């Protein structure tokens, strides 16, 4: 770990402009850091040759004073994003050997702005998980350790590799996807910033689908400012994605440092869950105090349908997953298990290729969409989803500018400490985050403090649709008050 790998994206940008170092020097330092940290299992595939070639091209543009907004900045890319000619398997055995011949829109945008790819990051298989333990390539280890134990901790999921790599300074920033909290929860567990933009803000084209009405790409970074810089490059309208919103992308970085004086910050009483650790509540109270001291007004609000969000989500998401994952059959690409006929080949391929959690969700999704159960489950869940969205609309219509909640009900837990065969406890990790996806809203996770064991806890800010600038405005206040957190190096 060197001085260059410790620099934020904003600091790298300034350093490049001042000719303090080259993009190639930065990339070489990151490649060395990655090599020294392989026990974290954050990267599935490293791409050093590609990274050095991209860095050399960045150095040429820097020399010509033609630098893009992310010129020379080394990023890690979640394995869910298709990158031309590189491994893109959603951390699943069923996509063995798949190397797409096309580039996702989000990564296309990043490369156009001068960013450099260090490799593909580990994740829960098909983004289904909250601990990064469902990956075909093994679990990611959180760079944080408890003061009370050296036992390995999970980094959260599904963007666990992204969170671990950013926190351990194995990339300057990373891409992630968030279907029910898969950017914000791992960001909180790793003590970094994670942004789930409004549904439609970033194109989904070229991102392997989990649940199409919920999935949204977003950045993970060390600071609020860095996340704003990344999101501006990632976001765009895209004619290849019909759900992409044709709304101008603002300069998110301009919102950093704007006063929150006079803003009304809502605090939903339903998010104070029974059995929630006192430390989470203390951090939440502290966040209210920070915003109050900065001039914001804290107001109590009610979101009565919150308690239905998790069960509704775990009907809608598996239903969409069962449809999206039907294409993986061993015929066109990926794994193929031999069978005596085509039906047997389908069955054996899917049985061998999908992990337990993916199979579970496909079965649940197929069940709730089946004749006789569609109305009882899927249709009812969609009605609940509309009510959850309405709860937020009522709050914002009443003059609330943003909403403040915890991100997770606990800090990071131990690897293999929650039974994957009994998923309910694992699903409860998403209790504060799924509402944002169900309503299609933007949310940010910002580190807010450490628990008694020295592990990071985060606060979540939720804003109106396409008002990501509000997230950065409020998030910066929390970051300045809480400070930044870095794990002690043990790897």
C-alpha cells in the first residue's frame, strides 16, 4: 500500500493535473496492492496488461492536456458488467468461459472519460446475496476485523468484492449494482460510500440482469465527493435501454459543500425495528444531531407500509429472476452438462451451473408466477410496492427534502456465521434498503461511526427521484462530522 493507492479520486485528478505522477505509476502501485491482498478474494480476474495499456493511453492524453473527467483513475468492475473480451460471469458456474463481444453502457461511459480497468470484482452469484458467500469463486473477506476477534468477516453483498476492494485500497473506486441494497449494505459493512441512483439514471444495458424493475448500477468510493465524480460519468440516457431516463445528468460534485440549512430531514418511525442494536440507534441519533447542528430541521414521519417491504421484495425479485435466468440453458453459451436429450441437458446444466441461493430464488419466483398463485402472491406484492412508493410520495409532498435512516441492522458479521440453508436471517440484512428499490428512489450510504467492536456502521440518505444531488449535499455533512474510516492492514 503506497501513497498513490491512498489517494482519493479527487486527489488523483489534482495530482495528474499538477504532473506529480503518471497514470502508469498509479496503476503499477494498484497492481502491486492487489497482488499482496489476494487472500481477500476481492478480484475474480485481474487485467494488468489491459490496465497498463489504458494507463499509457491516459498518460498520452494527459501530456496533450486532453484529460477526461476520470483520466487515469483505476477502477474495479463488478463481474455483473459485460466488458468486451473479458471475464463476465456474474460469479456463476453456469456462465463458465463467457467473454462478451460487447461493452456495457456504464463501462463504455467510464472508459470514454479516461478511467482504467484493474479487473473484475467478486460478487454474490447473479447478485443474489447479502454476504458475498454465494459466489462460485468463494467468499470475499472484509478488510475490517473486529477488535474482539481475528475471525474473517463478510463484506456484505452482492457488491462485496467492490466494497472490499475500495476499502482495502485495491482500486480508487468501483462499480456495483443495487437490487435491494447490494451497493449500500456492503458500503456500510466496509466503511465506504455507496450510491444507489434513481431507477433509470444509469443504463442497465450490458449488465447481467437479476430483477429488471429493481436493478440499478451505481458507484462505490471512499468519499462522498468521489462517488459524485463517478456517478456523473456512469449516468446517461441510453437508447438501448428503454427504462433509461432521458433527464440531464447534473454536475453532482457541485452539490458538495452546499448548505443544508433550512432543509427538512424526515426520520421514519417505522425504521426503528424491534431488537435493533443500541449502537445502530446511537449512530442514527448522532446523525440527526449533526444535521440539526448544520441547520436542517429534523421531522418525524410515518411510512406505514415499511413492514411489508421485505416480504413483497422477496416475491417481486425472485419472480423477475426466474424469468431472467431462464435463458441460461447450456445451448448458446456458458456451461453445458451432457444429457441423453435436450430436456435432460437443460436440467443437468441448470442443476450443475446454479448455486443453492440462485436455485432457491428461481423456484420461489416460478412458484409465485404460476397459475393459481399469481394473484395471491405476485399481484399482491406489486400492490404493496405501489403503497410503499406512495408512502415516500406523501412524505416528500409534505415538504420533506430527504430521509435519514440506518443502512443495516448490524455491523459486518462473520463468514459462515449465518446459515445459507435458512435464508430468513440473511434476508433481514436488507430491511432498511429494499424500500428504496421498491420505490425506484436514490439512496446513499455514508460511514457514520464504529460500533463497540471497532466495525463501521453507516447512515442512509434517501431523496426524491433524480435528486441525487441532495444525497451528496446531505451525505457530505455526515461525512465531515463523522470523519473517514480505514481498516488496519492485516493482509
